[in-house]
C-alpha cells in the first residue's frame, strides 16, 4: 500500500512517498520557488540507508500544476523512479495548516474544500497553496483516496477555558476568533511515540511537548488529550520564534502604529517576519546565534536568553495546569539538535522533578533519547518528529 504525502505551500511542494506495508520512505523531495522566474526540484530515493541519491533540477514552475507534473515524472522515471504507474499510489495525504473546526482527518470532498476556503483569512499564507495542491493532486491521482490532515485538529480537545479569548463573545460567534493551535501533527506523533517508548497507555499519561523550530509551540497533554497550546488564532502567539514575536502586550500594536505611522499590513509584516530572534539579533538560525555568542555578540546572547526564558515559562505554566507530568518532550529542528537550548530551558526546574543528565543531553540522538537523570521524577526525551509518517498513518485509516 503506497501513500504519497504532500505539503503544498504558497510557493513550494514538499512530498514523500511511503510503502506503508513496511513504513519505508521510498522517495522524498521538494519543489521550490513556484511562480518565480526560476524554480528548483529535488528528488531523493531511498534504496537503502547507505545509497541515497539526490537529484536536483533547476527549471521554471509557473504554477503548482507544473511542479506536481514534474514530481510524477520523477516518481515514474524508468531509471530513477520508484513506481511504474501513478495507479500504484493508493492514497494521498495532504497536510493542512488550518482546518477550522475539523477535529479529525477527513476524505476530501467539495464541502471540505469550501471550509478550507472559508478559513483562508485565518491562514492566508498557507491554505491557498494547500487548496491548489489538493486540486492538482486530484487531477493527477483521480483513482486515489485524498485525505486532509489538519495541524489544528489535535487541539480541538481543548476546553473553552483554554481556547476562548477574553474578548467580546460576539467575535467568537461572528468571526470564530479563538485559539486553534498549530504543529498538531508533530505534537501528536511525538507524544504517541513517547507512550510507546515508556510502554504505558497513551490515555494514562500527562505530557508537555515542546516543538522548537523556526516556528515553535508548546502543548499540554492530559490523559492523551491536548488541553492547552501556546499558539493561538494564528501561528504567531506563544513562544519567541525565528522571525515571529510570540506573546506581546497588544497595546504595543497601536502605540507603534501611531508613533511610526505604520499601517496594519506593515505591522503584520513586522510581527511575523521582522521580530523574534531575527528582530533581536539579526539571525534566525541557532547555529549562527551560538557562533555570534562565541564572538561576544551581546544581542545574540540576549536572543538566546529570551528564547529559553520563554520556553521555561511555558513549561512551568503547563506543569501547573496539568498538576503532574510524566514526560517532557523536545522535538523539531531546534528541540532535537540544540543541546544548549534544552539545557537552559530546563535549568532550575529540579523542584518540579525535571533533572537533565548533561552528558546525555549533549548527544545527538538518531531517533530518540532519554536525557533525564535516573533520579528525575519526570522523564525528559528528545524525539525526532515525523509529521509525514503521521499523515501517512492517518491516510491509511481511510483505505
């Protein structure tokens, strides 16, 4: 049973093809710079772990349609392809950033596409690309079952006290202003993986999952259900991120608009693309920030301290909300690979039962690692996320 997982963005298409009989990745790749003068596609097949071969081709992709056609061409190439015919693909899983009120993955139909259009104002950078990707994939794989897997769905178990904002209730009724949360597919995958590693029933565990990348979020999971998350109506609230501000005083917006004579669109750009780590020190990549700290860059040091301070605040807040936790999990690019951020984010939490083994923390795990001391009441894990495999699993359920 072969399943193609697609993540279509505004100007890109990320794809992976799985053989779900073995959960093996047959190939993966990325179409970039769609709509620009020159685009690029990468394609890598996995005959085995030692002989990965990556092909990179530069060519224009006027739209997602041309990009997907090239993907199919490479999948079925006689020399480098991994299938002989597109009919070998039984299901297509589509990653959707914002699914509105959907609480579970669903098979694509006209009603689903209508709802995705309705929530475009809540995810203007993501959902239009998702819709185009779905429609092109339906043309190319008309025989396959198409399934949408929503990043927001995992958070639909939150109670009203967590997802409502203290604003006029009419904004919720008229505009659906509420906390939705994002990265749900990642939080779901790593929390289930932790339960497997711990050999305990998922529904019996309390966990805090910390997804740290260019975009970052924290989830509080109680007895297998998400009860709170740091991101909100949009992927802007919560932690300090690569170029996103995270939590700020809302009064700042009006104050800056009036004093800098900025429009609301300019404020949006500032908060999403010019703030966070980038706004403080000029860098978004933690490797660059650590290198700058070594050179004595005080702004880089401040950016690191602010990031870890805010992560620690959310860990403490969710600990209080859950009452007790069985596991604290770090995942995604920074969470999996930056031992300094993990160390600083957990320093001083011994009274909460969180004790990091510094030697284990300094290692780079391939799939997962336990980085807490044997005496730690809370198990602390680094678990590599696999959102694509989670989407493939969800798609497989409909086959």
